[in-house]
C-alpha cells in the first residue's frame, strides 16, 4: 500500500509544505517512506517524511540516511510548530493556497497543450496558404516564402500563452498582407 491522501495532507501540513531536509517550499512534495515498503515499512505518519523531489532522489533510497531523515523530520516539525502555531498563521489557508497552485499548474499544462495544438494547426494552415500562393504566382521568390515561414515559426515557438496565440494570428495576417501588397 501507500500513504492515503489524509496522511499525505497531514505530513504536508506538519511540514508547512516544505522539505524537511532543504527546507524549501515545494508544490510536488514527496511523502517518503523512511523504512521502504519493500522492507515492510508501515504506511504511518511516523514512517513518513516530507522531501522535495531533489532530496528524495538524493537521499531517499540511501539506507544509511534513514536515521538522519527521521531526526531531521522531527526537528523540522518542531520548528514548524513553533513558527506557525500562532493565531496569525492558519494552516488551512496554506492548504487552500497549495491546492489552488496545483490547480493552476494543471490548468497551465492544459493551456500549453491546447496552444501547441493551435500552433501546429496554424503552421499547417500557413503551409497550405504558401503552397497555394507559390503555385499561383510563378514570379514569387521561394526565398521570400521561406523567410515568411521562418518568421512565423519564430513567432509560434516564442509564444506560450493565450496572448501568444493572438500574436501568432496577428503576425501571420500581417506577414501575408505585407507579402500580398509587395507582390501587387
């Protein structure tokens, strides 16, 4: 088995969402089994340590570091308790912020996927437009078309937001308009 969601939440809250070794705030905090499951380590809070991915990779699988990880975790929990156990600090607010950041990251990943799909479609569209233009006007320099395509690709690869999508579309429209005016 693995730690359940309630246990993971409790460990994250007890550590103030920070790694117990490097003390860095970490959205993707790993809840590490101090004694591994393969060695019959229990899925209990006492066997859990909050580690960032870097510390988890560096120290998590080293059996010689188990004692240090547990000692450091216990020390870190005391620090967090002293620092944050006061009326001006509210762990549920930290949890709420953590969840919002996770949701924003997931939303950003989805937006990046949609944007990449749009860029690909726009690139394909531009290729079709330039193929048509190239076939319809023999006096157009292939070098001009290549320059326009390269410019569009530069704009497409440098834009990574919904605002970037409008830049891509506007830039493409301007390039085609400029090219058409130049050719008349």
